[in-house]
C-alpha cells in the first residue's frame, strides 16, 4: 500500500488521529490500530530519557527514533520534531537539519513558536513540509514559567491567532495547538485553511494528538521522582483502562477522535 499524503488525509474529511511514537514495535501496533499520523516527538526526552523537559534532546536522538518509527510503519505519515537549537538561529541550518530528518524517514517536520515565519517560508519554498506548534510550546517551558495554558488573555489569544495566520500564509502545512482554550483553537481552525491538530485544545481542531504513554496511562513523571507526586495532564485520557490490549486501546482512541467523543469537555480548557 502507498503512503497516504496529508492532502488525501485532509480531503477524506475525517478527524485526524495522531499519536506520538518512538520505536518500530509501537509504530507497527499504531499502524495496525488505524492511527493516521505518527509524531516522533521530542517528548522522548521526558518519556524515554527521563529528563524534566525536552531541551536536551539532540538531532542524533531525533534521527535515530525517526528511523526506528519509519522502519515499523513505512506506510504511515510521520512528523518529527526539530529539537531545541536545531532551527531557531539560522534558516540554512534549519533547512539542513530538516533535510536530515526527512532523510531518516519523516514526511513533515515540526517547529515550535510563532516567530519563525521566515524559516517556515524558507523551508516550504524548498519543498520541506513544516508544522508550526503554537499555544504552549514545551521548548519554551522556562520562559513560559512552567506548564501553563496559553491564550487565556485577549492579548495572548490575539497573538496566537495572528501567529497561526502568519505561519499558514508562510506555507506551514499544519498547525499544532497545545494547551489553549478550546473556543480559541476552534475559531482559528475555522479561520485558516491549514489543518490543525490539538492536544489540550478542544474537539474542534482538524485532529488530535496524544503522547502514547499518556494514552496507555504508563507515564508517571520524571525518572527519580516519586510517581505518587505525578498528576497526569487534564487533556490526557487512559484508554488502556478497561481495554483488552494495547492495540485495542489505541484503536479506541482513533475511534474516539473520529467520532469526536475525545477530547470531551473534561479534557479541554
Ligand atoms: O513532543 C511531543 O510529543 C509534542 C506533543 C506534545 C504534541 O510535541
């Protein structure tokens, strides 16, 4: 079977079910469960490497895990995060690093923040599909003062809206919204032509993404800290609870996204 393109996926009119993935075995299971897109997220810094945040993840890490996922799911669309420090300083550097991720098996690269219009345009003009990650951007966790919902004030909502419009006009093929009011994400999704993916951004995005460990209820916080002190984020739902198998839990997530029963109001802001 040939890999479905993002345009074909969007044209199907169905909600897009995306999940993070970091290895070949899970990639195979996700593909068999009907996941539309896999995100090789730099969340691997936390869920695989046990760090506090994503800032220490390297290009080598992302290349390695993209190769693993592409080997396991060669027919599934793959998006890979550009790690902190690999795209912000110089657009030619960004282009070289993005190309290395495509060479490893990614179809789309994801960059964080709204101030990267020129970089997005530069990559898009050279045929590199770019997703812009807006709202809460984990690589800026220190500047944002922690894991905080974005877009709650009028000024912040206006900025996210303008960033989405600008990144879309610069050629971003997808916009990912993290931890922001559902009404705002829904409004921007209606306003721009570019498909949107939400995580803690309500049901009205074009699709949803979750970190696979959150979906399976197996992430209990940073290595070395007491798991009892860890509280899963509001937007996470444990689909493994009450399910027969990991593949069934993932398939249930896919169906819940398609039927718009996930995320519910209790998972949204
Ligand atoms: O790295 C990641 O897993 C992500 C998701 C939180 C969207 O960027």
